[in-house]
């Protein structure tokens, strides 16, 4: 019995050696036979054509060409005549725990070192993604973010610290990454990504990670990656849920294949409005790094044509099959109509390509009042009904004790309208003032109530511009800001 077990183990070890040798030979194929070549390049066949560097067929997926590679040293790292080639002794020791993985090995680590990855957004998704890519040993890591570190970032954006509040996020994250792995070349892009800058920035990288939180940038990055023939790893996190997929890879769909047109503004919620548990973007960002490593090293099955959905409530993952690449797609289709980058703010209905909250302008001036005007209204004691349209969970943070709390989502229900009408009658008033956190939902509330109270022609419905945030800034700085 012992002899048979030992024989089985020996046979298994022999197979593992054969697989490792085959991987190394395949890895060598990815490297240029010429002496010195250009920087690493990745390709995808979603937009057709071939890679700009290395002459590889985009249909074969990701190809990383090592700068200055020497095919004489690209044999099997497990054979006696083989050396570490482009990896130093220190790097071999540093990455040893992943080097001994048959799926990665020396060949995969060389590909990581030769790769150039751009992380767009140094926030909740970008921080863990960049951290693990840096730790894994990518050769060049780009960080693009124009924003500065705020205290509200620190519960989820783990590369930033209290000492770096006010520092540009890309610079803050770069400092943390350089202290983690000085062998990685970290590039900082402290700018707003738009149609005038995107192609130039992306040109210097092989693989792009979309770690942003707004629709306009998603379309911009998608189109730029298709036009540049670069794969795009896209992540999203909100509340206790997260999503992840890979676009424009090996004939898979791009973002426009799934969403030809941007969604209505009122259906889009970001972390600032909807909230997010800090660990959720940590999970999704880490998985974005995993997808990038898999594509660079040529291991596993990337999430092309599939959507990974994470439910933090039940700690459950599931994978959903996406529609395939659409021949009619405007950017990656057979006859594309989008052949250059456009104005994506205009394309998305005038919403800034920014994770910051934008101020809506839905009302005419007579239906708005400033926080100073509302402060004067309180001082005069003029009868009115204040309707706080925030969610109940937000009331425990701050608010006005005299307000009637009716969440925006319930405002047009008959019982809500009846409650407001009764409050008006009780106070002998014909004035309703809507209040929210920042002054956007309150405008939506006014529009709803103008319809719901249309039979009450004498009722004036207004909102407080800037909401509680502006109130705390200009009237009462003891009011908590969140």
C-alpha cells in the first residue's frame, strides 16, 4: 500500500514538473526575440486589429512584452540551467510565496514585472486594488485622481491617513505604495480625466482599472480603452453590495454593449448619497487586482462576459452571464459610430465626470430659499411646515425638531400628502419648506409636492438651497456635517 502511494506521489510530482515546464515555455513565447523592445503592451480583439507592440494577435488576449527581455534566459525556471532572468535574488525572495504557485511561477512573475497598470481613482476601490498590485510586483503602476483626501474617505480608502488630509489622493496613495514596495515604479497623474487627456494617459499602460464612482467616467474609460485596444477591469460598490466585471477582453462585451445610453440621473446613486460599508469596496477592489493579475500572467478565467455580484448582507457571491459583444455597438461594433472621444458630461446629461456631488438646478428662483432666508423665517416665527425628506437613519445624525419627516421615496403617497395637508391646517399656513442633506433631494421633493398639492393653489412649496450642509457652513457650525 505504501509503495503504491509513493508511486502515485512520484507520478503526480512528475506531472507538476511537466506542467511547470510547459508554462515556462508558453511564457517565453510572450517575450520578444529581439534584444530591446518597447514597454509592455496588452491587447484585446473587442475593437479588432492587432496590438501596437509585440505584434501579437489581439484575439489571443493579454500579451505583456518585457522590456529588454532575453530569450536565452526564458527557459524553465525549474531546470538546472535556468536563472531568475529579470528577477533579482531579492525579488525572488520577496515574491517567493506566489512564485511557488504552479499557476504563476517565474514566468508569470516576469510578466507582472513587465506590466504597466493604470488605476483610475485612488478611493475606496482604487486603494486596495493598487495596494495588492504593488505588493504583487507589477512593474509600473499609474494612479490617476484629481481629488484631495478628506476625513470622510478614511473609513474605506485605506492608503490615506489623517496626516495626509488635504493632500491630493494620487500623491497620498503613491507615498504609501512606495513605502510598501520601492521596486515598483509608481506614476502620479494628478488631473481630471476627460476626452482631451484620456487617450494620452492610457497609451502608457497595458491594462486599466476603473475604480471611479460616476457614469460619465465609465463611458469615457470604456470608449478610450476600446479605441486603444486595452482591457478594462470595472468595479462598483454601494451600501453592502459590490459588482465586478472585465470589459473589452478577448472578444467580450464593452460597457456600451450593455448600456448603450446613460441611465436617468435620478436612478444613479453614489457612495456619498447612498452610503457604503468600508469593507465592501475593499473586497471589490482586491478582486479587481486579482482580475488584473490573472490577465497579465495568463492564468485562470477572467470575468469577461460575466458579472460578479457580492451581497454583503448574506456574504454571498454569484456570477451572472452578460450579453455578448453587440455587433451594433456604437464603439466596439462591426461598424462603430464612435471613433473618437466625445464630451461625456454632455452625453450623460450634463452631470460632471466627478465622484463629488453636483448641485442640481431643477427649480425656479421663487421656489428656492437660502439658508440665511430660512434662518430669518425661523426668527420671525412665520407659520410653515418643514418637511425633512431624508431617510429615517439620517435623522439621528442631525436635524430640526420641528420638522415633519417624510422620506422622498414616500412623499407622493396619499398618506404623506394627507399628513402635510393636516399640518398646514393645524398651523394655519400655506407654506411648505422642503429640506434634505445637500439641497438636491429637496428640489425633487418640491416637484413632487407641486403635483400632489395641485388642488391647493394657494400653497407655496419651496426648498432650502444647500440643505443641512449649507446650514452648518453658514448658520450653525455646531450642526454635524456628514
